[in-house]
C-alpha cells in the first residue's frame, strides 16, 4: 500500500464556503482533477449551481469555482489507501492539510461543507483539535460518490443547492 496525496485547494479570494472531501479517489488521482469519476455527482451538482454547461472542461470548472464564493479542498493531505473508497484508508496513516494557513488566507469563510462522513470525521478529529473552528458553521452533506446511492442525483442536488443558498444568504445578512 503506497502513500497517496491530495491536490492543492481551489479557492478564489472571497470564498465564503469551503467544500471538503476526504481524499481523491483513484480516477481523480489519475486524471489529476477533483471528482474525476464520471459517475460522481459533484460536478453535475456544482455545474448546475454555477450555471456552467454540464460538459464544461475541467479548466472551466476550476475557473468558475475560483470566481465564485465556493472553495474546494480535501481534509487529508496524504494517507495510505487500498482502492478508492474511504473505508480503504489505513487508520494512522492520515496526514491533514494545513488548515491554519488556509483559514488565514480566507477571512470571508463562514461555512464548511463536508462531502460525506469521512471528510467530517477526519476534520473533527484532526483539524478541530488544532484550529478554532467555532467561527464556522459545519454542515455534512450527502456524499456525491456513486457508492452512496441512497439519494438520487436530483435529491442530492436539491440538498446541496439548499445548503449553498442558505450559506450564501446567511453570509450576506452577516455582512
């Protein structure tokens, strides 16, 4: 089992929402792109929210995120994992990203969304213990992974879009 590494964050200057995954899957690592698995619902959900063509290329998706109030990253910087599933992550091999530095560069950040349970669990275990996260509203959303088929794409999109709308409205009223 070899060590795998996540990607740099995608973030514009005025991100209000940070979406966190746990660690990119094998398709993403191979493509060197966030959420590259063709059945992952992340890009269909975010493309609809960003009013981006569903077939937009990765560079266009990144540019759209960077010009939006949404940032994207993973909790883990590295880990050892068999396969692509979070359940394959070797306990004790997890190294988290430098959130203290990231938070210092993102003063407008008000909400952190977790793309599934593993991202939330790792964040609460490792990051909340070393950073003051009380200033953020922490929200776990349904995983966009195709292995989490309890909700349809339409249902996931509805939940995600409602959360995005709530977060952006609450950050506007807080200003």
